[in-house]
C-alpha cells in the first residue's frame, strides 16, 4: 500500500472523525481500531484482527446513536416494550449494521483502498447461536423491526456461553460439536458489571407480620447467585433509533469460599461458582434426564428474575411510583419459556413492595402478553410440582393462589362443570402433578396471540378452547414476519440492488409493500433475464460453497429444490426423501425417462436426544451417497445436505432456492418463517395448507403456489375415524416399492435393519400422515417439473412471489403488535439528518 493510501500513523494529528460516515472517516477509524484496540499493525494482523477492527468501527457509530436514544427514552418516560425470549438467533452483526447505518458502499470502498478483502472480513464473523430455530430467528427479526419502527424496546434473554451446537456430518450421521462462540470475544456487547441482580433458588418460605401488622411472606433461599447484564445495541434501518438487547450471565455471589479453601477443600471452595455459572453456560440441554429439566427450569427463572428486577429498577429511576409500572412497560412472553415472569412480578410486588394481592395482580395482568408458538401437545411446557416446590417454593405458592382465584371464576361462569375446571386448572392432576405453563401465561396476560391465521384459529378451538370460551376478547392473531434487511439486503444484495433500481431508492426495505412495483415487470423478457441472472449467480455461489464443504457438485442449471428447517417428523423430511427415491427408481427403470434435472438440498439440525430425527439425517445422506455415485442418474439428480444450517448459512441458501419445501402436515406448523424468506427471494413454494402457507398462497396467488395434501379439517377427521397407513402402503405399488427399497439395504450397505425404525413407524403408525399425502405430493412435484420447463412462466411466477410478499415483513407484524396489543407509540430519535441507506 502506498504512503498516500493510508495514514502514516494512527497518532498523527488530523481532523476529528471518530464517528464520521464518509469513506475517509471509516478508513481512519479502521486503522485506529486495529492499532489501539487490537494492538496490531496491518502486516501482522490475523483475519480475526481485521474483522474485529471493522466491527469496532461499525459499533462506534452505533454507540453514539445509542446514547442519544437512551437519553431520549429516559427523559420522555416513554412506554417501552420488553420482549422476553429465551432464544435470539441474531445472525452476523457486521453486514446488517453497515446496511442499517447506510454505509455499506462507503465501507466497501474504504476496504478496497486499505487493500482488504471486504467479503472475507464479513465471513470471519461468528454468529451467536443463542437459539434452536424459528423462535430465536423471529425474536431477532422483531428486535430489528422495533428499532426500525422507532418503538422503544428492550429484548431480554440469556447470554449462553455455548450456543446451539455446531453440526458436523460424519459417515452420514449428525455429530454435535460445542459452539464456543465467545472464544474470540464479542465486539458487539458491552458488559455492565454494575447492573447485577440476585437470583434465589430452593429453601423455604416464612410467614410474618410487617410493620403495619399485615401478614407477609418471606422467602429464605438455599442458594443465591448473581445475574450480570451484557448489552448489545440494535440499530433500526434508516433511523437513529437504537434499542437494547440485554442478555444475562450467571455468576456466583462470591467467587471463592475462603473458609473451605483454608481447610483444604479446594473443590468446595469453587463449587458455588461452578454451580452458578452453569446456569448460563449452555443453551437448553437435552431435557430428558431430570438434571437437564432442572437446569432448564433454573435458566428460565434466572433470566426472567433478572429481567423483571431490571424493569423495576428502570421504572423507579425514571417514572417513580411502582403503582404505575404497567404504564411504563408492556412485556411480551415469546412462548411459555418466560411464563414464570408472571409469578416473579407478583412475588416482587407482594413481598418486596408490600402491595396487596388485587393491586399486584392488576399491574401484572396489564403488563404481560403471551404469544403461543405451538399446537403440538408434547411441546406445551409443563413442570413437575415437586420440582417447583424444591427450586421455587414461593413461586409455587403464588401459582396456587392464582389458580385458586382463577378457578373460582371458572366455577361461577361454567356452573357445575367439573371437567372444565380440571381442564383449565394451572395444575394438571393426571399422573404426576404438573404446572401447565401455557395456562399460567394465558391467565396472567391481557392478550394472547397465535402467529398465523390457521394457527390462531386452532389455538382458539383446540388447545386453549376453554380459555377462549371464558375470555374471547383476549385472543387475537398476529401473523409472523421476517426482516427484509436481513433476508434480502444482506442475504441477496444483487436482488436488493435490482429492487432498489425498480423502486427508485431503498425505501422498500422499510415499506415492503413497495415490492408490488415488480409486478409490472413480471412479463418483461429483459427484466426476466436479469432476474434469472441474479438467481443463477446465487446458485453458483451456493454450489461453490457446497462443493468446498461437502464435496457434492451441484449444477446451477438444475432446479434447486430446498428443504431447510429443523429436522422433525412433523416437518416431514421423509416425504421429500420418498419423492427422491421415487425419482431415482423411475430413472433406473427407464434411463430415457424425461426428467427435469434437480438438486435436492436439505439443511437442518436434529435435537441431540431425538433419535428419529437423527436417523432421518442419516437416511438423507445415505440416499445422497448412492445417488451421487450412480453414473446413470447423477447427471439428472443430485442430493446434498448442508451441514450446520444457521442464520449465516441460511443467507446462502434462501437466494439460491428455486423451490421451497413447506410440507408439514396441515395443522401442525404454527406459522413458519422460512417459507417467507424463500418466497421473498423468488423461490416458489410447494406446500400444504399449514401455518402461514395459507396466507402466502393467498397473497402470491393460487396459480403461483404448488399446493398438495389434506387440509387441517380433513386431517382431524381422518385421525378421528382411525387412520390406517398400512392401507396406503399396500394400496400404492410405487409407495410400497420406495419403502421396500429403503428396507432392502441399498442405502445402508446391505444393513436391512438400520432404517427399520423409520419405515416401521411410517407403515404401522405414521402420526404425521406421510403416506396419506404421498400420492398428492408426487403429483404436485410433476406439476413443478412441467412449469420449470417453461423458463418465462417460472420466472414470472418467481417475480410475482417476491412482489407480493409485503405483508410478511416483520415491520408489519410489529406494527400490529404496537397498535392492537401493546398500545405503544413510535418515538423518533432526532439527529442533524437521519441516515438514508
């Protein structure tokens, strides 16, 4: 690099450019951060040093806006949304931060002049894997939209030291590797050692009379740990508003027991520290063993206790009287994981602030709202009463009191209906007595919402029907959405630039309905050609990445058929596999069979203790091994499994997909958000009438969606009358041949027993009705192939899918929450001039 290209030394005098946005200011700031924070000069800097300097350069520009935001929110006493979520899958920060600051191009030019590989710097970032899947990705999108819509908000969660496992594929099997995402430091967070709260466990409660001679309860815990805050700024797009993501790390109240140390008990001296730090050590352990369940409960209480205590601290420091707490804060429970927050706020108001029950319950009820995310009965969280009694005795007392008062209402409203009382009780009495967390969340919240029209309807009519009968006004729907900044602008910059060209600016990223302008170009041959070039470029990028990581060569000419989501039987990856096997058999039986060349691409992680899901991954890879090495077919079809599917890798996948597989059994998927991300990037959907698929199909047009399978009503009817998968197996020769081929050992080196657990489950039980939808799925796939043969028709459908996805922006979802549920108003942070990305 020439002397003229960069400053001689970071120490030379110059104009102040600490948070300047120009190319020159970014160059100087980058050199400063590499020198003063990383302690490196360019010639010895590692790739990680180069990334860290870039991250700090972007973060500096966040912090200046964050301070101004915090000052405004405090002085205005703004009503604030507190989003309580045990999971946040934020994805890499740097690229999105540059976009939201509006300086991506300036940063790219600065990097070029500093002779840096801009793309390599972005690739160096590790993403925080603080979630298992869609729940965490949704929370991240919502945080982005809250800031973009200028709504004051705090996201609360856990700073897991080890996030969701990294996934490796060895001999076709999933192998879990610890995700030590913090090992090289996290430049985006700011430790707050002074923001620290005690969290108690165990012990017993005592009754006593207070100074006013009123009976009170005192909790005498057996263990007390500390929760320390780590803050991450979340910047909105095209605004100076910065919100806060506050994650809690568990620590021992005292680092070392010197008494134990002095008598030689070295393990005992640090035991409390180890036990305390375990609570935020790792994301959701396998919750089958009792120890795993206990740790998960400790985690949930830990983060809600810290969060509620922090909210009270902020309220007393700004607004004042605790009686006005619900006017300052509204708290959204992202599923049932934070439901203990209801009991915790009651405990603090009753025991620490001396309120009576009615006043405390009124504040609590007006503070909380609850989002339900599942219809699967096994996913509705419950906790053994005995476990709560041992870990959280005071909270169990409060839950009992809530339940008693609530059931008194039920008995009056539904006179002499003991069965309903038993169904609605917060305590399940069948077998082991358990606390029903969804019931606690509903009773303690003033609003309850599902996350898609079908899901919300099924919530009202099935799993929470009794509560809807009691409080119909409490139930509503807010269909999920995703962030176009993350999943178009960052994931697919080529498409983002084309959309900006059509719309005239980047305003579409804040008003996604502007994508409608693409419709007028849907039949334009020149525009279609550009659209196909962008899709092909994304497919080339993915193919190169897959070849380097998996050794599987994909041809961008092939139709990229993608199913990427958590591996679970209800998501029916095995239905997809059966179609691949059917395609394989047809080619083998007739080598001249005319098929559209396809690359079948899978991605997703299975829970470590979920054997059937892990066996599904093995089957996918086993089928891939046979097909990809069979010279008679591998020019026509290929099968690939993307290892370690996460936000970062999803950003490679969504732009490249031609076909999006959304094939869950109708009535099982709450909403889905992957379906939205694929459609925004021009993929066509093959799917059932499940979750948000219904609304996507309505939005993009029935003719632009490949529908198959039963609807939820038909599913329920067939299951009620006694579904017999055996009849489908014997009644469809091709289906039987596909299953028999799996059992033959062809895909398992002659082992006829390896995949028997999967095939026996399908033939004998098939709880998610794979065999019932098999034939309809094959017919829909034939329709997909016929349309793909016509590039102009396929491209038109692709353009219209993207053009009509405006409703599925997370901005729209947050706007609905703000107006209909939270009653909050935007509060713009003023600056000299707002950024215009």
